[in-house]
C-alpha cells in the first residue's frame, strides 16, 4: 500500500515557514506607507499632476495708464539681487518671485493649512506665483496702494495668505515665512520706500508698478527677504528660502536681498 505521506505536499501557500512573521509585518508596513503617501498626494504620479496643476498660466492685472499699483491687482512679487560667488567674487544677477510651496501641516480639528513660501526662479504668472493685493481687513477695492499702507497677499483662490511666524529652529532675530488659510495680524505687511532718508517724506504717496519696495512685517517690523544662501532644486526648478530678518531701521547694513517689486501686465 502506497504511503499516503508520499503524496502529501508539505509546503503550500498556507504553510508558514522561515521568518514568516517578520515578512508579514514588513508587507503590512510597505502597504501602510503606500496608502499614507497616496492619501497625502506624495506619490510620484500624484506629484506630477500637482506640478502641472500649479503651473497653469494665469493672467496678471493690466496696469492703467497712470502706472499705479492698486488694491485688487493680480501681481507677481519679484526680487532681483546681485550675487557674488563665494570664492571667485564673480557677480551675477539673480531673480526669483514669490511662490507657494507644498503643504507641510494640516490640523484635522481646526482645518488649518500651512504651506511653505518660497522664491522660485520660474518667474512667470502661474497658479503658484500670482497673488492678489488686499487691505488688512481683507477688503478689495481699486484704490492705489500708498507707501505706509498695510496690505495682505493671498493666492487667487482666496485661501492662502503670506504670513510671518516665529521660528522654532532659528535665531531670535529670524522668522519663518509661510502661507496659511488662517490669516491674522501676522499676515499683514507694510509697503515701505527703500530709502530710509526719503521714507517719511514719501509716506502716503502712491506706489508705482515696478517700483522697488520693502515689505515690512507689521507685527515685528522685520523685512521679507530672499535667503540666497539656502536654495534647492524642486520639480519647479531652483527655489530660494524666504525669511523675515532684521528691523527696517537697519536696512543700510543689511546684506540679504530685501527689495521687491510688484509686476502687472502692461496695457501696451
């Protein structure tokens, strides 16, 4: 009589062999990581779609014949500075514009989003680089912006506002710059003339498009600035870190790029 054990299959999909428990745990962790990244839009395929969406071209406001900057304008905020190479001293002109980055915190209870603020070298009007000028009370009208005015900058969807917050990792004199959907006093900026000597004299005069200005944070009096020493490559190209650093009273001795200009579309 044939031994029944000779026809048995000791190994089958239901037989647990080797380090089966460790293998199962690893498989579960891989699946959990995949689901987490998918739910947060971090998969490569999702990132490509997001890059394409945020790169959609948007129109800028058309400047009037008087060339004045006005509340309600859709603008690019551009910073151009002269960079000196660290070792050779060779100088070159660099330019970047304000842009939204990626979502880095989201609270489930309050629905607050915080998005990195960055300076991108891709200086064309698109969903992540076009912003609307509002008054500090969030109202929008067509009145000219004047030196000394308090403004807010938000994305074209009206959801995210440029905001300065206290840093938990930097020195006390430096603040982080983000976008948040929960605006407050930390989202208010003052448009200032770049010359300390002319500032009081020109306070209340109208700002012209392409005029170089200083944006001072209303609560801390620190200046919005490009941190040229910290940059990285992203899906959008070269990106520079944004910071708020040093009081407007010390601009004369300030080396970081702090001069900005609002750009609209020419009517001609």
